[in-house]
């Protein structure tokens, strides 16, 4: 046991002396969390809009003021004819044009019906749909005020409630996915590269002739990265709560245990990569391309898995990040417990045992 502890301490000292490794391990998570939390947001704010007001009455001016005052829109231009709409979109001056018909207020008061046209630049379909919905919501709020809560016959009112994320913050979606991506990359990449580096330098054979068993030697190389990865989890959670204002509605202990399980899953993948390669470049390429891309595509935090073809949905089931993403959202955001996420936990545990078994078998074969 003393030898095992001494080997682990030696590896810790080696990592702590390598500033580039420390920068990669602790700088990357901070940058990615802040980048995905603030810069890469699917929320639309301060979208540029233009207004074509044929009526120019009190009602249209009030609606224009409300749109401009909201955090979603900025009125950048008032135009005078329909012919200018296409020119505005060609120049990229606005993403939406709101067209009010003549006699807007009079039509609304006398006929109780008037049409507002929303013309959006649909080259970006998601943005066009989102800002059109925002504008429609502002117009509907004004309509409700005019009704003054009057009960009209056969009126259907739709009440929408956004559970768990009423402000629709994109961080609630990105943070669990970024956690999965960071832990997968760091645990698997750093573990595989650390072991393969010893092979390239020819020092692995020296370590293997020590009194310890070969597999324990490998574990001493990986344990420091497990510890540092867990420290990264704490850093990510602190940034998420205090910087991105995300709650931890469930059990913090359960969340940390699930993160530790996923780190072990990633660690077993790193061992598998190291047992199959003898080059740091190849190990790094496999870790980056073979693990990062599936994590981004099939975890569900950027692209809905339900929208994918059936074969791709089946493939997503073998991606550990998918199950961890579900676990983090369930515990951190929904406040659920182990009674709900036991299936996903068992799947990750089974993957860890399976991958660890294959890695151990391949490692023994390569030693022979």
C-alpha cells in the first residue's frame, strides 16, 4: 500500500509541475462554462426590427414603444413603403419588419379585428420563429388589455407555464451538456495520454518491473486525473450557481456521486484507448474526435435526439454522455432523486464495468 501511495504522489507531483497540463485541465472547463453560458445562447435579445406603420395612431405607437422597450427588440428603422422591406433584409439591417395596416385603431375599435403582419428573415429559421413568437406575445398582451377581462362567447385562452426554467435561460440546457463534455474529455483524454506517454518514453517497462502489479501501476497514473476531474466538477458547479445563477434543486451529494460515476466511466474509456494505442497523437485524436463529437451530437443538449432518425436514436443509447445529461438535468434542475434516475445510473454503472473489463483484458494481453 505504501508503494501504491508513493506512486500516486509521484504522479501528482509530475502533474502539478506541468503548467500546460494544469492550464488545460482547469482553464478549459472555466472557459467552456462561461462561453456556453453567456456567448452561445439560444435566447434572442435586442433583435433589430423595422416598422412600417401605415396608421400612425395612438395604438400603433404604443405597440411600437412596447416592442422597443422589451429586452427582445430594438427598433432600428421606420420605413414608409412595402418596397423597402426587401431592401432592409438584403442589407441585413433588421431581422423582422412589423407592418401595421391603415386605420389600425379605428378598425380595432369598430370591427374588433385587425391584422398585423410580421415579416421575418427566414434564412435563420430558428431566429425567425423565435422573434415572431416574441412579437406575437407582445401584441396578444395588448389585445388582452383592450378586452379588459371581458368574457366573450366561445373564447379560448391558452395559459402557458414554463416549469423548472420560467425565464427560459439557455444555461439550464447548456451547463449539464458542457459538464458531460468536459468530464468526458478531461478524464478520458488525460488518462489515455498519460499512460501512452510512458509507453512512448520507454518508462512503462521500468514501472512494470516494480513490485506492484501492472494494473495497479496503471491505476496510479489515472487516480490523480480522477481527483483533478472531481475538482473540476466542483468548479463547474460553483460557476453554474454563482455566475450563471443556476439552482441545484436536488441533492448535492447525489449529484456529486453521479458525477463521480461518470468520471469513472470516462476513466474506463481512457484506459481502453491507452490499451489500444502506442502514440500520444493517436490517443489524443481518438479522445477528441471519437469522444467529443458523439458527446456533442448524441447527448441531447445541442440537438434533440427525438428529431433524429431511428438508427441514430439507437446509436445514442451507447453514448454515456446521454445518460449523464439526463441525470444532471433531473437532479440539478428538476430536483428529482435516485428513485427516478436509477435506470440511467445502472446504465452508466454497467458501461463502466463493461469498459473496465475490456480495458483490463486488453491490457493483460498487451503485457504478455
